[in-house]
C-alpha cells in the first residue's frame, strides 16, 4: 500500500510504500521536548520504502540534538517536521510523522507513547537499525514529483 505525506506547504513530500493492506501503523508519540513541541508522532516499518522529494532544499533546516544521531528535517517555510533520518554505518534510516500523512485512515494508527530516556547510544542505534525504514531515497531541489499526483 502506498501512503503519501507532506509538510504543510508541500516543500517536503513523501511516498511511503507500506507492507499490508489495510496497514496497521504504529504511531509512537515521543516524549522528548522537541517532539512534544512539534507534534512528533513517528512511524516506521523496516520492510517499507520511503521516497522523499524536497522541492527547495534551501528551505529545509536540519536539526540534531542530544546524541546528534538523528536529523529532524524541518520545513523553514511552514515549520512542519515530516521526517527524521539517521545515518548508521553508511546507511540512511528514517521515520515519518503520522501527522504528515494525507491518505491514512486514522483507524489504521495504533497509538502509543515512547520514551528513550536512559537509552545508551549503542542500543539506540541498534533499535533504529531494527525498526526504522531502511530503504530511504531523498531527491532534493525538485526531484521526481510524479508520485505526488498519486
């Protein structure tokens, strides 16, 4: 199943190819202060594929804090945070914000809280390798917008 999402203004758009039809989508509300302030409720499926198109990369701010191992892609135009990436051992992993999904039935979302306080760096990276989307493609400054038509 293909799911589409984007930031509010559409500068950062994505297509998420999800295993399952209809899907059961975990929606983890992170308790860190950044996610709480930005409405970060994240999902991933290691068997998924994520294609991201950034229309204007100069309008995307990349923010990392704490361990500096996750990069929040913040649209500088609208302020939305639709994706987070983590580069581990030469491979890019990602999660998407379920609040940025445009065609997901809310009944598919299985909501829960998530706290990563006290997690060691090694266990954090191992968790991402196990659970985050591992097939991630990002095209900047236009890229192929064909999937946005849907």
